[in-house]
């Protein structure tokens, strides 16, 4: 067993689950599995005393410890550092406590998923931008290691912070897909065939950065063109569509299924298993989860031709220009009109998805922490 004093900033367990929190949770579960197998000593997971845990993860070796009187950023900045002296602190949700960063007795590994507040400033409040604009430069300067989630994002961050470009402290560790155990199980299953897949699907937050308007326009055109098909949208809220001046024809409304936020992963897996394709024409991603999740279940993906997606999906996806509505529609038509292409992408996607692993990402973080045996 490799023995070390590792503390995980567990504040994410009190937060709603979006992409960042999902990554943190999967790494926590991977750590738990490594500890259960005796490969590592179970780390401490610290979180505030106050607040309800959102969707308690299934842990067998790791126990959660709740300490302190504060909550949120104040707990992270003022109380968490007191419990991390002479230890290594993992902060996997973009922010780290300044006191720990400045301390000579605490080693800090910070995962910065992206700098989207810089890329899309209009999507964030001034308070959010002020906090991140203050914290991120200190984290970059003082963290013992900085990790991001794709080579594409590593390059993008280096453009904003040139000193990172050649820094030995700056690393990349790709996200996984669905949980490793579920992925291994899915790879062995016989999935529904093409003839049994009766809808297109979109899974993700419904925001302008994700090109929600493009998704809606493409879904409407798809439903008009293919009257025997449905289109399913799974996302945090459908209210964002109300801000778009787009009329949904009455004849297709029953076939446009707005399922809202779904926290039960099995329901999402089932949705992918029966989907004809995933439409994911996002304007920006760092290391997105839905395309790899869809591929795991033999669901071909239509994605943006942006660097992070070409890196993550390689030749196992059909690409479109997210800024060109005709390009999105043409990609859908190409896939819908070729069973041979569908079979090819379904097979290639399952093979590609098998390359990604949360355990592998976690082991990379352990090596960066100099805890590998």
C-alpha cells in the first residue's frame, strides 16, 4: 500500500451536480475503490458542518468528515486550511484556499477545468468573475501542480497565462465517461439495434454557450423531416428556450420531449441506449461527458468541430460547424440516411468510449502528487 496524507476538499458534495461536481464525485469514487483494494490509504474528505449532502455517493472505504462553522467559499478559504497542515490538499473544483497556497506546510493540487468566465464573460455575474479573476492567478502561481482536463484546454489556458506554457507544474488528465464499473458492464451488453431507436437526443445544460438555440432549431427541423421520430432533451431547465424567438409548430410539439433535469444516471443510460443519435453542437467545451456516455451505449454522436471534441471523439463522431445551422442539419441527414454509417459510428464510438476511465484520471493525479509507488 502507498501511504500518504491526502485531504480532498469535499465542498462539492453540498453543491448541485453539474459537470465540475460530476468530475469531483467520480474521482472520489475512484479513490474509494483504490483504497478498498488496498492500493492507497483512504484519504480524508472534509466538508462544512452545515448543509445537506446532495445525492450521497456510495463509499465503502472513505468516510466523510464535517468540520467548521462557516459555509461555501468562506469555509473553503478560512477554515479548510486549518485541517490541511503537513498534508496534500486536492481541490478539484477550480478554487483553492489562498492560505493553503501560501503555506509552506501544505501541498496543493488544483484542478482548473476551464477559464470559461474569460471566454464567455457575459454568461457570468460580476461577482463570480471578480472572485475567479482574483483566485485563479494566485492558484496558477502558487499551486504545487495545476491540472486541467484536455490538451485543448491546456493550450487555451496557456494563451491567457503564458507562464503556464512551459511550466513543469501544468498537466492534463482527461475526464472519464460513465462510472468505470457501469462502463465495463455496458461494454458487454447487447444493445438495442438501429430499428429500435426512435429519437434523437440532447443531454446537457441548456445555455447559450452550449448552443441551446441551435439544438432547438435542429430538433424542430429534424421532427419536420422525420415524422416517425421524436426528439428528447435532458437538461437542467427548458426555460432558456423561452428567450429564443422560435415558434414550435403544433404538429411536432408532442414529439419534442422536454424531460428536464434527471439525477438518476440509469435513466440517462437507458435514454442513450434507445437514442438514434446524440446531438451536441456546443460552442465551447473543456472535456465534455455526454458524447463519451452516449458512445458507451452505441449511440452515434454529432458534435461540434471544436478542439476539445475532436480531441475527445477523434474519428468516432460526425462533426458539424456549430455556427452554421445548415451544417448541423446536414450532419443529421447524413446519419439518418446511411445505416452503414450509423453502424460504423456506433461500433467506433463504443471502442472509443472504452479508452476513458475515471480510475486512470485519478491515478494520474496521484502520480502528480508524487504518491505513486
